[in-house]
């Protein structure tokens, strides 16, 4: 409850008092001050704080913590020296076990509110190492003349400028411990003004860097990049144009891969391909998906949004046949190659935009029936293909989601329109210290 009159503007805003009631997925505490909702950056549920307003809007206000009067038991000291400035994380001030509880509750709230459904079982969350886990990222790069240096990393939490970072605690150590090296490299290049980003990717076997450059590189710059890659044992790729211009410079025959030892599969991938950023959690996620789907040796399984075969290949080890469907034809080609490389011959693949209702009408794989279905859609969910679920006659569906709102929407459709039961649901901590919520749900007839 506020003890001071709320200011009209945010300039020279006086200190205000608030008791924090809940938490947004962006890591802001939610309070009611003078009857209006205020999102307070840096505050946690149960805390009493003083804050200053940073903006006033018609339906809510925003503020930033000045003093924690009574701290939450969930509060911890952020590990990263750049927390609060860098926009890469927003939850480092919350204990890891509390983070996943808040994410679980957010998923359950969305299922109830949007989908009007309740899982019969709430699974224990899947968790893995909370630090140095991130294996895929796009790092911004910018030469800042006033500072006389290059910046490489993530953008600031407030505004669009790149944060001035020395290291990153969530990036894989081959990346997060070398941000200063990246900055020194970019700053030494003749083309330092025309390198906007570095795509980074870590496989089980190597780390790759993809330098986007807006102008042709001089011989001197090319040599510096090559020497840097050799010194730090990076695979070096250049991207002079769109994604199709990415090409490997060093070493010859470079490849990235990740493995699922439990299922004896290996997936090769290119640096710009979509793969899960958290390999330890990904292995646990695939194992849980197969446990929930329970494929049998006589089953035909449909894997929608199959990508490179992250789930397809392990499923094929346990089912009679697996049909994989993916929107990008290049990814389908690579998925076929991955199956062949793993000696798996009971898969088939189709390229189809699964978010295009018109494209779905004439697909041959939709004219079949399946014993079980796995879906792993993007944030937009699987609304278009869900409409065809009834005629596929699957008795069990596992849905992997990266957005609890679209999971809830699609779960409601499966339950209320297509006659499925939501047997269980739970969250997986794919992105610790961020607002990202990864979920898994299983439906049965």
C-alpha cells in the first residue's frame, strides 16, 4: 500500500512503497498502488519494497526497485556482473528451484484460463544445469567510435543498444568466457563497421562462429578471422548475404553434431539450423517424450514439426514406422540424411507448411491414420494442423511447447472439440534465468 501520493510524471519520481503480490514472466513484481497495477522491475512476490515510477500507462504503471525492505526467501544474488543491464536474462535474482515453480504455475494458469482444461497429473519439472548451458545464440556486434572499442553480445534490457559485456554466465564456456576476445577481434578489423552479428553454435564436438559481413573482407581481415578460429579452435563460417550464403572457411569438412546416447542416434546440423539450445535438458526432454508417448514395435507414429529428427530418430528405434513432417524442404533433406547416417530405414519425411490451412488440404500423409502423434511446434502453436487431428485417429498425443498460451489454446481444442483427455502436463527448464517456458503435455482417448 502506498504512503505517498503518486506523481503525475516519471521525472524526479519520489520513492513509493509497495507489497509485491505476484510475478510476471518477464521477471517483474506485480503490485497494486492506489488501485492501479504496477509492474516493478527487480521485485519478487511477498517482498515489501520502495520503488520509483519509470512510466505511466492507461491500464498499468511501471517502476523500478530502489530498496528491498523485506526480501523474499526466493531472492538470490545474481551470478552475472551484468545482470539488470543486459537483456539476455531477467530471472537471475530468483533461486533456480523457485524459477521453475513460477514457470509451472504460469503454464497451469494458462491451461485453466485459455484452454479451460486441467491436467489429470502435473509432472515434476525437468531441470538440468542452470549455468553455461546455452549453445545457440545470435550475438550482436557494433563498433562504437566514442568508446574506441567494439561491443559483442546481447542488447541492453532497456533500449536497443548493445550491452557492454565482459562475459556471459549462461552461454557455453567456449563462448561466454571469450566475449572480450570477440570484441578485440572485431575492433581490429578493417570491416569493423560492417559486421553486425556473429551467430554461434555449439555441438557435442565443436563450436562454430558465423560472421555476418556487409562488405567484402580484405585479405588482412580474412587472415585475422582465420588465425582467431585456429587459436581458439572454432569452426569459422562467413555470411556475406542471406542465410543461403553461409559457407565454411575452416576447417575443411567441418561438421557439428549432437547425440542422444540413450537411443544411439547422432544428428548433424549446420550452424544456422534450429536445434535446442540446452543439450543436457534436450536429452531429458526426448526421453520424457518417448516415455509419455510409449511407442510400441507395431506403431505408426506421426512427428509434426520434426526439424532435423530430434524426436524422429529416437522414435524410430521403438516404432514400426515414423512419418516426419517439417515446413522447410532443406530441413527435410537433412532429416532424411540423418536417418540414413544412423542406419534408420523406417522413417519417411514430407515438406509441408503446417501453419497453412490451404497447404494441408491435399497432403498425402494426412489421409492416413496413426497410432500416436508427437508435435513440437514454434511459438505460434499448431492450430491449423490440430483441426485435422480427429481423422488421424491417434490414441495418444504428446505436445512439446515453447509457449504456454498457444499450448493452452490447442489443448482446449483437443479436449473440447476432439474428445481427448489431458492426461498430464509439466514444464522443462530449457532456458534457466529467462522468461522462456518450455512445456510438455500428453493427451489420450
